[in-house]
């Protein structure tokens, strides 16, 4: 059925006159040109190590909106996963997405990576933007539901540079943003190597998962220009089969 944002030129007047509701023509190729995006705005994404840097949620939203804009300019339809909205085209779709992300950043709630909704077209493009610092079994289960529907896509891990390097030293108390137990480390420099190794192992698992299902994986740090990640992400999506 016709949805807000659909082009008037796509309306099937013959079928609409026959059955009553207004229908649009949607062929298999049209369905393949749907982009489904998820920008993680959970409390942990509110972290930033410096006031000079954006939060991870802010950067994820900028990247998600920018990519959606490029896809819309290319004639594709987009939807925001977790927002209970249908795929749509045009400027209105981008405005609705921006409003939803603005509210999510202002009032973050505990959320997990979404699973593929039943309404998701097969062979659509799925872009998941998050820090992906969740248990691997949770990530595997959710991401696999998209692959099970034939979706192709990309995982973009957004991290603050301090999360990558753990530059602190001395006695530090670490407090989570999602009700985790506080951790007091007497000499942070002593755990730096183990921390970096665990992060590398976690990332390697995500890369392996992406490769196994035919997706791509990338990393972006919030102290880097956002357009570098955007161009790379857009190029990779353009290279994937439709």
C-alpha cells in the first residue's frame, strides 16, 4: 500500500481503482533498493573522553543520516530499524529519521541490537552502526537474523579513541553508563595490554562473523573526520551485489 513519502508516479491506479486502497508498484528490484539503518543510541553510546569530541551516539547519528541522504539521492528507500516505521523515499523520510535520533540521544534507554523484522524486504541493504561492545553471543544471534533474510550489509564500529588505547594511568575508578558494577583499578597501565588484546579479539570475532555472512566490517573513531567513514561505507555498499 501507498506510504507517506512514496512517489506519486509509482501509484498503480488500475489496481487502486479495482481494490479500493491506494497501491504502489513495487517490483523485486525496487525491494532490493531498500536501506535499513540502525544507529545505536543506548546509554553507553553517550560516552566521550573529551568535551572536544562528539559522543559515540552523536557520531553514529551523523553517519547514519548522511548515508541515508546519499541513498535517497540515489533513488533508494530507507527505514530506521527500531523506529516502527516503514521504508520511505524523499525528504520526509530523512526528517523523520532525524527527529527519532534526536529524541533517542536526548533520552537514551537501554536497547539491544535489533533483530530483522518480518517486514524487512529480502536482499535489502542493512547498515548497523554501534560500538558493538555487547556479549558476542547476543551480537551473533541478532546479526544472523538479517543474514537469514538474505540481507547484505555492513557493520560499522564507532569508538572513542580512549576506548581503543586506554591511555589512563594510576588508580582509576571506571563507572559504566548502563548500571554496570564499578571497577577500581590500582594501576591502569598494568592492565592496558590485556585490555587491548581483549578488544582486538572482540573485533576479530566481528570481522569473522561479517565475512561468514558476506557482509563488510569497518571501524571509525570519533576523533577522525566523519566523511572518511561515510565515503568508505558508501563505496562498500555500492560494491555489494544487488
